[in-house]
C-alpha cells in the first residue's frame, strides 16, 4: 500500500508493507486465510495489549497462541473442578465401555464350539443317535491321538447298500449336540467344516473396523461436534440391535453386528475423550484406574 503520511506531506507515493488486511467476505464470515491472519496478528501483539472486543469467544480462542490457549484452558479446568457434570460424563464413558465389552462377550458366547456330525437323511431319521453314528459316520483320529466320529464326512449310504463298500462323502447337513430349542450362531447357519471360514472372517471384520473407523469418526466429531456423532452412533447401534435380533441370514447378522461394533466403539471413544477434556489434569488418571481393572477382569472371564 502507499504510505499515507508521505502522500499528505509531499504528495509522493511510496509503497510500504500492509499492517493488516480486509477480506471481501460477508459479515461474520471467516475463511482459513482470514483466521490465520488474525491469529498471526494476535501472536505478535505484546502482552497486555487489549484484544478486539468485537470478536466472539471462539474467534478469540483461535487468535491465541497454542501454548497460551492450553495454559488458560487448564487453569479454567482447575477452577471448574470435578462436579456433577463430570460425574455424568464419567458414568456415560463407563456405560459405553460396558456396551463394547458385552457386545464382545455375546459374540464370544454365541460362537462357542459345538460338537456336530452329519445329519441323517429322511430315510434313516428313525435311527437313534448312537445307531446313526456307528453305521454311517467314520471314526477319525485328531492330532493329539484321540479318536472320535468325523464331523465333516459320512459314508455314502447308496454305496454301502449296493456293494457294501464304505466311501466317505461330505455332509449335506449337520446335527448338533445342543438341548432342544437351543441355538447358537454355528448351529443356525451351519458355520462348520468348509463354512467355518466365515466365522473367522467375521471376527476379522470386527477387528479391522474397530481400528479404521473410529479415527474417521474422530475427525468428523472435530468438524461437526461430538454430540451429533455420539447421538447418531447410539441410534445406529439401537437400530442394528433390532436388525441383528430379527436377522434371517448370516450376512444380515454379520453386517448388523459390524455396525454395532463400529457405533459402540465410536461412542466409547468420544465419551472417553470428552471425559478427559472436562476433567482437571490432577484427576485425569482416575478413570483409567477404574476401567483398566474392570476390563482386565472381564477379558479373563470370557477366556
């Protein structure tokens, strides 16, 4: 810009660097460039210089240097202390932890190994369990030297009747060693033998989603706020629970539980971050002292 003092004094025009900028944006509208300019100006202002009172609290916070902003924030937390609001956040954080742990526990219980064998065709349905096993199920030996009936093969009954030879063929269906009217994920969708890989893939999906998705949700929470992300995740979790309960296929059940795992992890991470943000540094270690032993005991219980 031109030096206005020299223009007034002798009319000559000498260019000098600008001390500030005006942006062609609507009122109360700021861009990244304008905010960075305000922050740079504030960082160069000497200590004790009054700030622009027309700025909002958020804009003033953006103008403060990071070190000074953090120091003032920590002082504010010490003044606020630990009251009813912090207790509510602490309760919500541990409630979300319980939701994550019980979802993991339910998946562990519903996928327990179940003894199984080939299901007899309708022509041999009148045979007892012992008769069917002795007649049509071959005896195999596992890696530890224990002998038991095969869980994935049976003798070809037509070949036995035709020439008396015993040729092993894969099972067309399975019976399970479970009480009547009792089902697990394995028995409902026959996740055994060559279909056992689907069970392994399901747990792999849970693990990968729990690692990749929460950081993305954290970025979203920083942009739109933690409350919308937490409430949306809770709604998704509740809806997914109903879908998983009424699921009539393995794919639907796995997708619903995948959404439950993602939304539960999102709620737990968001509430845990909020818990640390609203507590003074002197007592931030308390939630870890409470939750760590509880989680360790829970993991030992489900093993």
